């Protein structure tokens, strides 16, 4: 039973990572690609790590997988924030549906 659950989790994670890759290819602006690069890829990695930890007998290996997931959860939002800020400062076209520009009064770089 554990093998089936582990396999299901790892396949689900791989499909989420595939969806993230397709989103990176299909989306047209930086902000949508940034979302596709962080959300499904992070959840996919989490599912793959949980599925892999079910197959491991050593708790040290499971701890390493846990650290990988923790580092991913810390670095993915920070990287997405930095990419979004750099895209905003380089005057990339902003989607017309954005009504409020919270960075318009940023003193570092006026648009």
C-alpha cells in the first residue's frame, strides 16, 4: 500500500512540475511566468519529496529531503519577488488589468 501511495505522490509531483514547465513556455508576460515557476514547481517538489521519503528506510535521508523542501519554500518566494521587482524596474509592460500600482511611489526608481 505504501508503494502505491508513494508512486501516486511522486507522479502527481512530476505532473505539477510538468505543468510549471508548460506554464513557463505558454504564458506571455513576466509576472504570469513568475507565478508558474514558483507555485506548481514548489508543490510538485513537496509531493515528490514526501513520496520519496515513504520509500526511504533511513531517517537521515528523510531529513535531507525535508531540508531540500524547506530551502525551496524559503528561496522560491524570495526569487519570485526579486524577479518581479527587477521586471517592474526595467519597465516591462504591466498587464492592463492591474488597477493599483503599489510601487509607483518607490523612491529608488521612478517610472
